[in-house]
C-alpha cells in the first residue's frame, strides 16, 4: 500500500483480497482506520492513533508497531499485526493469535 498524509494512493491485488475491498478505487477512498476496529487494544481510537503513526513515519522515516486490522465486512483479519510505515508505504506482516505463528 502507498499512502501520504491525505490517505491511500495505491495498493496491489493482495491488499484488496486481505482487506475485502472490491476495487483499488474503493480501497483508496477510505482512511486506514476504516480497516480497523473503533479502538486499538491500548484504548486509543483507531483514527487518532493511525494519524499519529502516519505523521510520525512521515517525520522520522519509519514506524514499527502492533495494530489490529479488520476487513471491510468488519471481520477481524487476525488478532495482531506488526505494521511498518516507511515514508509513504505501509507493510503489514500478518501474525496469528499466538504472536509469531503465520496465518
């Protein structure tokens, strides 16, 4: 996925499949928090925390953190994900309920 401060710019077919989005246009029309539950496990709302992480990555060059994602249908993708924002790209490494076990 490619993004900037205003939102997603591009994605590949795997992203569409994982997130359950029908098209690249549909996917890019949403904020990253739209693919997350209302709150993250730390208690912070997903929108505010996503904005914070994106801003920090744009400022420092990268951010690595755990994040809960969900599909467009609101079904959870997994319990925990490790995300890395690096300038304008987002990489999601999926992990299972037991950290480290691949899905």
